C-alpha cells in the first residue's frame, strides 16, 4: 500500500528565513506522481507542483524549490526567504500508476508552517 | 475559468438530520473526487467518479453516506442520518482524463458541523 509521511507537524520561522519541508513516500510501483498542495488559513487546497517518478530534476519556481530523490523516496520542498503569506499547511501527496490503483491521491499528514514577522 | 464549486460553504445541523453537499466540477473534467478532512484522519478519499460512474467507494465510511453524479456537471454527497463524528471539511476535486499525471483541483470545501 502507498504511504506518505511528513514527519514535521509544525515549523515556525521568522520572516526571510528559509524553510524545508520533508516528504517521504512508500510505493511498490515504478510509475507514480508526487504533488505538493498548500492549504492557507482560508481552508482551500491549492496545487503547487507535480512531479513524475521518471523525472528527478529539481525544480525552482520563484521562492519555491523542490528536491526529488528517488534513491531515498523523498520529495522535499523549500521556501526561500519566507514571507508571512507563506503561513499555511503544506501537504505532500502520491498518486500511483496502474489501473488497479485507480486515481487515489494519498496525502501525508501535512506540515503547518508559521512565518512570524 | 471557474474552479470547482461547492455548496454550501458551511453547514450546521443537528444529529439525525439529513445533510446534502453539492459539487460542480471544472467543465471538461471527467473525474470527480470526494474527500474528507479531519484532525484525526487527515485527508482521506471517500469516493470517485469517472464519466459520472462511481469507480471506487471503498473510502465511504458506512451506509449513512451516499454519493451520486447524475450528470457531468453536478455531484452530491449525502449523509443520512448525520452524527457528530461526521463533522469535518468535505472537499470535492476534479481532474481531466489523460492519466495519473493529471492534477486534481480542489473546491473550497464544505465545513460541516453536526451538533
């Protein structure tokens, strides 16, 4: 069965500090997709990034960057120069390949990020 | 383009009452998902549809829960009778066909409180 673990339940930083969120996943499939979503205090779930299991290139989008390492089954997320607006709960999720697996997104428990002014 | 639309945004009801949550997926999306978010269990998939047909309802907690998708632009999740432990945020999500690489886009959620 697939599993996503976000060991950090809450991280508190001061504005402009960098913050890295850890995500470790388990799957028996060779084809799978990893996602990060952001849930701000308003409650909606906002898609941030998608990565497939065959693409281990790191990605940078503005102040956000992602490090995918298949060897350690990790897909970590870094916010550089954090801002108060980054305060939210961040979820890592896994979608497995194969028809039997369906289209389920398995979510980690989330990491709450609090950025203080 | 409009995103996934859910109604109501908030619902407060008394134990034993019927509750109906509604969802309008993004136009053109063939898949629709219902999730529930609680402090204890996090985000969990309840059921999903493909082309209006329920594909996997293994996450539906019990017979009190039912979901329908009468057409491509509308789905309901019904709880009858409701219980206090059903209090949660219920999310609807949709995605286009094309494989697992497609992203699920979530609605704003319905916050349900059963007293």
